[in-house]
């Protein structure tokens, strides 16, 4: 019976093991860092998209309702009774007031025919009040909401009978801080502007 020759097998030293562990940890750390950066970029992209949608949706809603301001199918503003006359856009320095006879009955006391937009600075929320209802949120993460009134010549006016257009500006803000964005304390912003001309003002 012949015996097998004994081979000289060399084991792994502690130094080699530590180097292998260090290289493994470095690789895992690099992969994890790339993963985290991708997650952060995705959050930023989602924030920017949500910010754009919020600002556009709010401006679109206001545009539709401002264009209907002064809608008067029964001609109450042109009849012999001045007591039922109304302004489609009434001047207010901090609230945007819109009125329209939407159901065409000649009465402006119906619940959905008086609309007010206002900015709630304490919660960064654009709110909307319909009739005698409460101030419901229209858009959150709004940094600013401003507007001004224009007359037929395009000049600014505070005289309700002279109002023929409204300049509206909405600034939306991202919901989360972007650590790579140095401005505005890390919050990205988007400002939309529009001059809206009601179709029904005289």
C-alpha cells in the first residue's frame, strides 16, 4: 500500500485577510454610496415634478375661474335695478375675489358664485373659499402668491370698475431640502406668471 505524498499547503495570513476585508468593505461602501446618490436624485426629481404640477394645477384652476369673472347672462349689471349689480373682480390687496352668475339665474347669492383665493403664510398654503364655506387648501408648499389688477390699457389699477385683467404669480417650493442646492436654504422653487383676461367683463 503506497502512501500519498504530503503537499505543502500555505494558509491565508491575517494581513491578507484584513486586506481582503478592507477591499470588500470599500467596494460595498462605494456601491452603497452610488445607491444613496441615486435615491437622493430620484427624490429631488420627484420633488421638482410635484412642485411643477402643484404650481400649474393651482394656476390653471385660477385661470378658469378668473376667465368666468363677471359672467352675467341675465344682464343684471345692465338692468334698471342697481341693487343687484356686481363686479366680476373686486379689488382687495391680499385676496383675489371673483364673482360670476354661473347658473344664470340673475342672483349672486348662490354658494358657488363667489370665490376667494388667499395665501396662508403660516402653512405655506394657497387656499380657496367658495361662498360661505371654509378656506380649503388648493396647493401646499407655496412660497408666494401675488397678483395685481390691470385696466383696459394695461395699467395697474385698484378701481374695481376699471379692472380688465389680473396678473397672477405663484411660487411653489420643493417639499424636501436638496443638500446639493445652495440657494433658498436648499429648497428648490418654481415661479409661474400669467396675465389672465376675463371673457365677460364689459
